[in-house]
């Protein structure tokens, strides 16, 4: 799948790394992916996908659903609390 470079660059300007932006956009397009599926979809090297997914989970931009095979889903960005 071809990801829109403009959108990837916008996410990068907000603090995401290129691979994080590519994977996050891919997760937004579908309900859930396995690590292997999202690596292929986002065109991210498979040996990097787990680190990138872990970073997105830590940033609360993705959730991991454990099972026989863990699946990942996008989460909407959290707005900072006022005050």
C-alpha cells in the first residue's frame, strides 16, 4: 500500500519517527493487524516492527491485544488536560 508522504510528514512534525508514522497510518486503515501484517502493509522492515509497535503502545497511540497471535490497533491521540 502506498502511504501519503504528506500525512507521514505531518505526523513526523508532531514527533513521530517515520516508521511510527507509517505503521500508525496503516493501523488506522484497518481494525487490527498482526505485527507481520502491519510490517508488510506499512513497508517497514520486519525486524523493526516490534520495537515500533512497542513505542506506539507506550505513546498510547496503539493497543496490543494478546492472544495466540498478538494483534495491534490504532488509538486516537489523547488531548492534554487543560490546566
